[in-house]
C-alpha cells in the first residue's frame, strides 16, 4: 500500500527539457542549455610573410605605376649642398625710417653731433653687413639678452694685433681670437691648447696651432672708440633719447656676447671637429671612417652643435654627403644618423630617409640598425618634423620602421621609445586634416599603409595592446577605415590589426563598445564582397565580437541590411566553392580563375561562426531559424561538404544548425526540415571524427524532443549508437548522448531500448565517473533512470541486482556530499555549481533513491532519507 506521499511521487511527469512555450530570460536559457547553445571557435586568418621587403607587398591593390618605388639609388649628388629649414611664410613689418636733417657742427660742450663720414673700406662693409645680419638674426630669434654695459671710466688703449685690450675685464687671445678671461679660462680647461699667461697684463699667448686665425671682431678692436662713444652718449643732455640709447647699448652688449659665443664655437670647431673631418677626407678604410663618424657624432653632441643652428653646418653636411658614395651599409647608417641629428629638411631629409629605407630592406642589416640606434633617429623624424611638408620623407621613414617592426627583437625597443604613441598621433593628424578639408591628404594613403602595417606587427606585444587601449586607438583606426574606404590596402591592414586585437577579451570589448564599427564593417563587406583577404578578416572580427557579448549580437543585427549582407556574402562564396569543387570532380587540373577552394572555404567557415554566435541571442536565434534562405544555404553546405574534405566548415555548419534547432518556434525552417536534417547527420555519426560526432549528437538532442525524430532514431538504430557513446569516457559526448536517451524515454514504448547494449549499466557508470564533479550530467542520468523506472515493480528486475546495489550506494553518498570541484573554478563559479548541486541534482536524486528503496528487497534495512 503506497502512502499519500508515495502516490504523489508516482504521479510525477517524465523528465524532459522545459517546454518552449514558457518564456525565459536569455540568462536562464543559456544557463540551462549548457552545450545546447554554443559559440564556435576558429583560427585567425593567416597573413603570409612577404619574400622581399617592399613598401607594398605582392597582394597590394596598387598598380606599379600608382605607387612609390621601393628600389632606387641614393648618391652624394642626390643631396643639396645648402640645406635650410622651410620658410615660415610670415610677413615682416617694414622698419620705420625717420630721416633727420644734419645738425650744425658741435662744440666740446655738445658731445652729440653727427658728422659726415668718409667712404668705408669694402672689407669693413662686409664685416659690418655680417654683424648686422647676426644682429637681425638674434633679434628675430628673440635671443637679445638684458643690457650689460661697460663702466664709463674704462681706459682706452690703441693696441696692435698681438696686444691685449683692457675693457674692465681682462682679455685673452686664443687662436687669434680675443675673449674675456673668465670665458676663455673656462673654455680652455676642456681644450689642450699650449698657452702662456702674463699675470699683470692678463695676456695669454698661444703656440700657433692653425694659420689664418679669425681676426679680432671690430667691436673688440675698437674698444677705445666705443668707450668714447658711450661716454659721449652718457653726457648727452637729451632725455627723450635716453631709453633708445639704453636699448642700443644693450643690443651692442648682447651682440658682443653673441660674437663671443661664436668665437668660442670657432675654437671648438678648429680644435675638435677639423681633425675628424681630415680623417674622413682620407677615406683610408671603412672601419676608420665608421670610427671617425662615431667620434664626430659624440663631439658634435658635446659641443652642442647638433641641430640646424650651427654656423658650419653646411660645410659639415657637404663632407658627409660625399661619403655616401663609398657604398658601405654600416658607414651609410652612421652618416645618416649624423645627418638626421643636424636636422636637415626638404630634399635632403627625403634622401636620407630613402638611404635608411634602402639599407633596411635587407634583413641582414637589422643588427647594424639596432647597434647604431637608428630607430630612435627615425622616430624623432616622425615626432618633430611637419607631416604635410614631408609626406614623402615620412613614407620612406615609416617604410624602414615597418621593416624593423617585423623583427621580434625590435618590438620592446620600439614600444619603449614611444612608437605606438607617435604613430597614433600621426593618425590623428591625418584624420583631423581630412575632416577639416573634406579630402584626403595627398599620398597619405601610401603613408597609412606603412603605419598600419607597423601597428599590425606591434600589437603582438601585450604592452602595445595596453597602450592602444589607454589612448583610445581603436576609434581612430575605425575613423581611418571610414575615410579611406576606397583604399583596400589601408582597410586590409586595419582589419589585420583588429583580427589580432579582438582575439583578446579586453580589446574585443573595447571595439564592441564602439557602436559605429558594425555599420563600417557591413559597408566594407558590401564594397569588397569578392576580395577574400579583406572580407575573411572582417567576418572573423565579427565572429570575435559576437562570441561572448550579447549586446554586440543585438547591436549588429539592428544595423540596416545586416542579414541581407551576410546572406549575399554566404551565397557568393558558396557558389565560388561549389564552382571550385566541380573543376576538381571533372578532373580539370587548372585552378579556378577566380579563387582557390581553400580561400572560399575559409570565408564560409568564419561566416557560419558568426551565424552560430548570433543564434545564441534569444530574439535573433528564432529569426534566423525562420529564414529559409539562410537555413537553405546551411543545409546545402552540409549536404555537399564531407567532413574529410573540410572538417572545420562541416563542424561549424552543424553547430549553427544545433543552435537554431534549440528554438521550438512557429515558422522554424529547422523544424520543417527536421527529418532531412536527421538524414544528413547520420553520415557524421558514422565518421571517425569525434568532434563531428559530438556536434551531430547535440543536434539530435534538440530534435529528439519531437516524436517523429524519436521514431526515426529507433528505426535507423541511432539509439544503439547513443548507448555506445556512453562508453566514450568523454564528458561532453556522454552528456549529449544521455540527453537523446532522456528524450527517448519520455515515450513509454521506447523505454525498453535502454536495456539493449547494456544501456542501464553504462548510465550508472557515467553517474559514477562524472557525477561527483558534473551536476548537470548527474541530473540527466537520474532523470533518464527515473523515466525508465516509471512503472517499476521490482528494482532488481528493472535495473538488475548488481546495478541496483551500485545505484543505491552512489545516490546515498552523493546526497551526503558536496560537489567536488578542482582549482580551475573561481569562487563565483564554485558557488554557482554548488548551489545547483543542492537545488537541481539532490531533489532528483532523492526521488530516484526513494523509488528504488521502496521497490527493492534488502537483506538489511537501509535508512530512508526524509524529504
């Protein structure tokens, strides 16, 4: 006699998947479905390595006549002898000239008259013009210093060329140059001149080291006259001109100081630079020339003579340009480093960048480039020079950097020297120029190809990826894509960057959150639908974005024309692949004219992955399942493709069908064609590919909720195959096979099939092997056994004596234990699984245990657990 509780338990319905009529949230669907809905993985499209280093690879869309050359020659004659910075273009205001009438001759009491002057000697005119030019340069550069005048009581002396001039501060003579003693003594400490010093007269005499020394500047030679003029100026009673006279006095003093600095540079040039230039002119051997170049660079740096303001810069550059014709890569790199440090511009900047580019084309020179720190010089060009004025120079500079970035040994150095920030700054400049003008900067597309190719190499580094995220680089790259949609090379390089970046979660989330990217990608697919190398990467990116982000799935599907675009792409490459296969079957050894089969298959692989990921969304999935053309192409692919021909495509297509078959909705094409799909799946079940078998079993798990499919499974003996898979010792395969068997046991007439092939024992073995760590699989086994034992009269006759004892022991132990989880689970996931172990598995296990105990004869009574 059954108790009321027992009767209540006996009336429980068989276990099967929840009815689809009950509305559930997406979170509930995904959590309950486990592997019923799955994202699909695939490999990133391979970018082949170019055999040669060129500005544009063999796959470039640019024709040879429409792209800058990668091969050229650079000689000494290529450089211009005079080099100057570009003119600023600012118009100077004319000086106000107020002519004054000559005054009457002055007396002793009037020290400020103006006298007619005799003609000036031509040599003096040249010296005065030079001084005036220096003064104007100093004024225009803002280099005038505060007023510093000499004491008015300064004694005046007329001296010869070897005499010392006394002007309040002791003067010394160095190489024929008169300098203040304080300046000269500090300078002489660093230069090995042979000097004698007479203390009373503060005169330093040198042993002549160079002939033709620079003569004493006129403002020092005529010190007495200057003192007299200053004395007269100070006694001039005119107060209205006082401020003007102070300014003139300050300017003269500043000019004196600047001339003094120039003369010090002359000393440094004669004593330190000239000997090195003599060594360079000998051209004895490459090693000596390289050593001399290294010494020259260090010496120029020591004397603060690098840059474009050095007086002797033109002479120095001429010497360096001549050495380019020697033809040594090592020497040319050293020359280029000095030339760039001297801040050349215009044609010379272009030629030196070409010179480095030419050398960097050979991988064997990578070590030379690294040893001489040429990379830093190239990055400095991009950092400091103007983009619009030097686009062609930037092109070859970036080409060299691109080649260098292809060597993994340079990555850390490049990133450490700010390459990522410099490149993104240039990209921002190009975007801003394009936005303001409405047109692209001339030749900027060629430059962007080099820049994006370099970034593609850099993003292999985690540090570079972190920097790109921190400076919001992804929206900038999308902007370039939008502005240069017509440049396939630029778009392909950026797609390659995104292909790499979206393989990492943080970068994938960052791009998915930029909502404009979806319309941009759809636009590119429509524009370049038959350009496999670009399309396959964009589809791969979309697959990454939609893999784990439900918001990205919804955002993509909301874009206008999203599904028509995917459908058109699917149809295009399905036809290409089918056409290629026909050529092979007909024995035509010639490859298809349009595209090799592997390329078409690769697009289909990535595209079916996108569809599988989109189908996870609870509103998108049913819409795709009801789309006859999409489902038709999926089934056609599964029909003509063998898993031996293209494993990944067949598995991805089956996974997409599995996700779509999860939705039991009206107008579902999957449900209408369920028997046809079941026929197609049988050839996967009998294959030797375990991944293919697993996907087929998963589809049967969804389809077997239908009575017709259950009949098909029994008629075709598919159930025997499912029972055999329980021995696979593969957790996912056992889970999926058990799901099919669970759905079969809902039908009372089909429960007997579990006794075939030892099905009951195998289910209990799965419970023993996987139950302690997998509550979902344990639930499925217990529900299947519950359905099977609905009309039980004797546990031993239902399950078998040995199996019954094993099952009782397992269930009793599970009810007293917690779920065993290893260290691969984080704490939140552990809590999730342990909660479901208590709330999902244990109630089912208790019901099953109680039923077996009531229908089992014990030799010794066993305790009955309470509910």
